């Protein structure tokens, strides 16, 4: 429901914006754009063709430029940055949080990076270099080193006075983190507990030690899973020595979850979630040609299987009529099992310890569905062609195909993952060609045996 409301809102904004742009009235465009959040502006920019995008980008409040750049895909960001002067880029990014700046810095021109580093004080420059030293897509890249720490051997009154002197808290601060003299993570201190505790209460009596820290090299998809499992708003990040390095906050995790969802949907078609919707046709052709070629090869593989039974098809035309039914049922069953398996792999729910159990369950589902729908299709085939042997052939083929689809839908994604190949990208193609080839072979083979003996 939330996604539907968001999409409807974007559609309304896009319609109003396009109407204003087409009329040539930039005043309404400026007012509309500057009532939106940076994330909403980024979404609108990605929805506009290049000409209108440049106009709208020029009307965005310069104070929001940096945040907007964080919320657009890589290709759109590249185009926006290319249209900016170096001084504009420096002004846009110099006030960003370090985690957001770390996400952008590799897309910036070298000259701009030098200027940004010069504008930072030594402490923040060292923090940025530290964040950039961690692997991409890890907790280290997500974390913000700006974190409030307190010692366990002080009282609540001391901490409250410190916070008042500090004046403001970083965004999404729901806990303070308690550390030792060596800056090792000991636990967290909920703000709600702090403000309701007696002034003389010792911090070591108020510590919540149940939240585990996240290791700095933890992959970001596992970070997202932990936030979902524990309903965290923020979480501490530590190194091998349990030294507190920073924190990850829920706003960054929401972005990860959204990117994962887009990746699963687009990768199934061989597309990139960072691809610009209005990218030049030549660039889109280069990207998609590879997967169209892979599909073409798979089509020839299936066609060759059908070619083996050319004589059978020539004599029993009914088999050619019924072949699409076998392919459709097998393909859908395979993609159902594959989607479930890919989702389990992405969430860390499928591993070496439970693959056999998942496979057994899916094979049983395939067998039961195969028997059910094979009976339905066989009855329909008998009423159509009045030939019990054709009914028998398609009955057997349907059972074989749906069981094979279940096997392929589980084992192909698991195997691709072990080969370090993203199953969301290659899985659907391999599963489809496998189910088609087995389905046609089973149906035409049974037809040959039963009808041409």
C-alpha cells in the first residue's frame, strides 16, 4: 500500500511538472520542486527525459544538491555532475554526512575530490579515508563515524550535562554507545532510559548489553537483515578488536532494502538497477544485446530438441498443438520455485544445511501439482482429440516436467550462487531453457513411443 501511494504521488508530481515545463512557466516548476524532499526530487529527476531533467536540476535549491545526488542512480548522477561546475560540486557535497560523501566521492572528478578534501578539517578527512578503506557494500562503507560515546564509570547527570553542552545530536540518535577507556564497545544507553533515570544513577547500571555490534566487514545485505530482525534504528559498528568505529542508521538500511528489491526485479531481465530510464539508445542496446543473445542460444537449444522429433510431429499434428501447454506449465512452475529460492538466498535463509529439505518439499509440490494438472490437461486433450494415447502422453509429460521444474528451480539458483554468479540475473534463463527442453523431450518422446510404435 505504501509503495502504491508513493507511485501515485510521483505520477501526480510528474504530470504537474511536465505541464508546467511544456507551458514554459518556470515559476510553478521552481515552487513545486522546492516543496519536495531531496529523495522525492531525485525520484522525479530519474522520471524525466534529459532535456527536462536539466531544466529541473537547474531550479533545485543549491543547498539540496548534495542530498539529491545521493538519491539518484549512478547513471543519472553521472549526467548531473557532468553539467555542474567544479565549484558547484564542491559546494553541494562538502556539507554531506561522511557516509553519504563516501558514496559519492568515487563519482566525482579528481579536481573536485582534491578541493573537497582541502575544505575538510584533518579529523573528518581521516574519517573519510577510513570509511573509503573498507570494502564496497560493507558495513564500513555504510557507517557514519559521527557517533556519541559515553563512559561506563560516570553518572546520568554527567552525561546529560555533556549533551546540553554539545547542543545537538546526530540524526536518528536513539541510543548513546558506552565504551571502555580503550574505546571498546560495551553496550548501548537508550535515551529514554537516560532522561528518566535518577541523576546519580551510574551508567554501568543503565547499560543495555543485548544489542550485538556489527562487524565492519559485514556485507550490507546482512546488515539490512539484522535491522529487520531486531527493529533497530541505529547499530554500532566495530572492528576485530571490538573498537567502536561508527554506527549504521535506518535511513541507509531502507535504501539498501529498496535497492535489493529493484535488483531482484530488474536482474531477472538482465537489467541494471542503476541504469538511467532515459539512457541513450546505443548504451541500452549494448547492455541488453548480451542477454538477448543468451536467450537466442537457449531458443536454439530448445528448437533442436523439437527437431529430433520432426517425423513424429509431421504424423501427429495434435502434439504440436499441445506443446505450448507443456512449455507454459513447466516454465511457470520452474520460475515459482526459483523465485522462492532466490528470495531465500538473498535473505540468508537457504544454505548448505537446508537445501535438501527445500528440494524435497519442492519436488513433492511439483509431483502433486503435476498429477493434478496432468489429469485436467489429459481429460481436455481426450475431449479434444478423442485419442487416449495422446492423453497418456501429455499426462506423463506434465508430471515429468513439473517435477523437473521443481528440481531446476531449487538447484540452479543454489549452484549459480556457489559459482559466484548472481542467480537473479542468470537463473530465469537457465531454468526456462531447462524446463522447456525437458518438457518437450518428455512429451514428444512419450508421443513417439505411444503413437508411432
